[in-house]
C-alpha cells in the first residue's frame, strides 16, 4: 500500500456531451491587439458561411501578423461573451505546456476550406 494519495480522476464527459461541441476550421482574415487587454488578440475569422470575431489570450506567443491567413480550429457553438469590452464569438484551440511558457495554436495539417467540420 502506498502512502501517496491517489490523484483525483479528471472529470469525465459522455460521448453525447462531446458531440455537442461543434469544432470548425476558420481562416483568420484580420487580427489586431485588443485595445483594453495586454494578453488578448482580436481576430476576425472566416467560417465559410459567416465571419466571427474571436478574442484569444495568445498575445506574447503570436503577433497579429503571424495569424492572418492561418487556418485555426475553433469551438463554433460556444455562447458569445464580452472580454474587456469586445465580444468573442467562439474560442480557438491551442496547446500549452504545464507552466504556459509555450502556446501553439492548433491548425489543420493541410489547407482545407473555412467552415470544415473537425471531428
């Protein structure tokens, strides 16, 4: 028997919970520094049938210029929310190391049309 406490299990979701998340490919058509936040960028993203504004906490890891033209993966059915006076209409996906010193925006390996389904 070990003296170490057992780690709590991560919260599990069902397949039905996961199926509610609509992941889509979006192409960044413009990007700028958020006017009221040091760590946020404001992106305009083409989803094929519509354009959306996304606020992302990736400033310091990416410049606005690095993102324009890039295909990204985003949660398309996340309820909009205000972020320091700017509406964010989705959330991009990114990977980061444990101490958040490295952040990588997730993107398709090959070019694909904006709005494509990610599953």
